[in-house]
């Protein structure tokens, strides 16, 4: 993966066919045991709020991982970096990024990893995992609808 890819499009993991999730009306909530779904972010972030509202409105049960309370471990970050380029994970529009020195902004994978682990607010959010696969970065209602149809 190279360059700045558009992170507002979903990448359904190959191991999770789109028709394997229960259709609307088949279950009250998508089971976390059958398809573990995890949403990473910060609860007061407007984009995270939109994603959480969407998931709640569609009765999709998720485990919410609050970066502010729980931080982020290096193993999770490395797992994401196996699936996405670091440039897709860093939020270059946010206040945290704008407050960094030019030296901190001149990054490669190793320095970006260190930065994201130290300052989780620089990570683009929310991040949606299904069955351990990073399926979407950011929130886009159409992309979520496609993921959960």
C-alpha cells in the first residue's frame, strides 16, 4: 500500500463474506461471539459518535475500545499496519497533528507507529474491526450499510 488511499471505502475481509452477517430482522443484534466487532476511538469525537449511533440504530453489538481510557498496545497497531499503510491511519486534519513539530510530522512507518502509540488522538477514527480484520477507517454511512447488509 502506498500513498494516501481513500479510507472512506470499506474493505470487507476475504474471510467474512458480506452475506454471512444476519440480515435485518433475522436477529435482534449481530452476535459478538459469531462475528466479534470492535470499534476503536474516542467517545467525544463527532465521527465516532456517528458510527456508534449508526451501529446502535441497526442493532449491531460492538465492543467499544476507548483510546483515552485503554490506550493502544503495540500488537494491535502492528496488526493494523499489516493491513493498512500508516498514512491511512494518521489523522492529518486534527488538532493533534497540527500541534506536532515538523520533525514529528516527517515520519516513516516506525516513527508513525511510535507517534500513534504515544498520542492515540492522532489516529484517524473510528476504526472498525470485524473478526480481527480492520474493515474500515473513519465513518461513512454507505460503507457501513454495505458492510452489514
